[in-house]
C-alpha cells in the first residue's frame, strides 16, 4: 500500500484554484478505498480457507476389518484336549521351538491383585501372529477369552497373510491371572508408508520391554515384537515357533490340528503353549493344580529348569 500524498505548502490540503479537479476523488479518499478493498479481499481469503479446512475430505487410512472369530475356532483354541497337551509336552520334531526365558529375583508383575501376563505386539507382524496362537491356547487353561477377532499379517511382511487373531477389542476373564494385550500397530499403512500406530505403552510397560526385550530372528533392535512377560517370572521376545509352520494355512485348518498330537502345526502350537503355561503356573503358585501338575506342563517346567 502506498503512503499518503505529500501535503501542500505549510502542511495545507491544497489551495483553492489549484490544479486539482473538484469532481475527482481526493487522493486520501482513493487511499482509504484501497485499504478497505484489501481488507475485504483478505477476509474473503480467510473465510475460504476456513471453509476448505472444515469441508475437505481427509484420506482415511485403510483399517482392518476385524471380524469375529467363528465359534468352532474359538472352541478349538480354548478347549485343546488335556491328552494332547500331555502327549506333546515340549516335543516338536517338525518345527524348531524357541523357549521363553526364566527370570529370577524380580518383583512380581501384577494387575488388580493377580499375576499379570503382558503381551505387546502388532497386527502386521507375522511372528506376533504365530505367538498369539500359543498364548491364547495357554491362557485358555486359566480363564476365558471373549470377543476374539480375526487378523492376518500384512501382505508386505516376510510371511504375508498369516491367519491369526487380534487382541484389539478382546476381553479375558480369569480368577488366577490378569491379561493385558497391546497391539501397537495395525496392518494399515499411513501417508508416510509406515504402519499406523493404534496404541501406546504405559511407562511401566515400556520399561519392561526395554529391559527384557531382545533381538528377534530378523536381527531387530532390542524390544522387538512380539514380547510376552508372565508375571516377571518368564519372558518371550519372539514367537515360540516360526510363522512358516502356519504359513498359507486357513485359520480353521490350523485350529483343527490343535486336537491332533501328531501334526507339525499341532505340536508347535501346543508345545509352545505348554512352555507358556509352565510360566503362568510359576506366577500363580501352581494354580490351578489340575493344569499345573499335568504331564505336559511338568515336562515344560523341567525343560525350563523350573523344577
């Protein structure tokens, strides 16, 4: 905006009889008109930006359709026959197992007055996907899951499309143990090409992962996923068996093999579940006795050096 017109002699507004045309708008009037015009233009621009911000459609990241797990699959993972647990023990000739690590001399991890089992994972992660099978089987011996939901590992992962479950929106009840299942990321990718974060750890949970987490089979950094802490008595920092065991298998087919002690899939999941069960029994003071004194759990406890 230009400055005001120079004043006349002695600061006057111009003398009568000067060169100014009386019908022509005074220079100061022209300046005032220009200023108000600029204000109007600015206001129109601001209003336009506000309307655009309020009405524009922001791209929504693709979300996973976490459908409810079929009743027959829920029944299969929660009601593995005791004879199968005992027959398998920790034997898995067709798949290499990765036993959890026993912790000694640490204060108990508890929630609401009960030993806590903390799971930290991500929906996109195939190793998390395989670990959920064993963890759900183990925890079902102490309580009951409700609202299990289906999930599969990300298409871009090393084992794409692993058929598994998600702990998002899942509840678990037990008189012996409390369960906290945290899925940090979905398998949806955001605008930056990274998996979308859907949860965060509390400071105490983060401290446990930092302290007890360790590199996984891919050589990830400490705290790699999945992570399971059983009452500060046992931790797992990767899945108990490779996702290759259940790769390209339908969820229902995997569930069916849990009742068979002679299949590679059934042995891998049940043996891993026996290891986790032994850890839970250590945290619950060997309760319930019908589970903790069973042949399969005693075999796992002996292999872990707990007895």
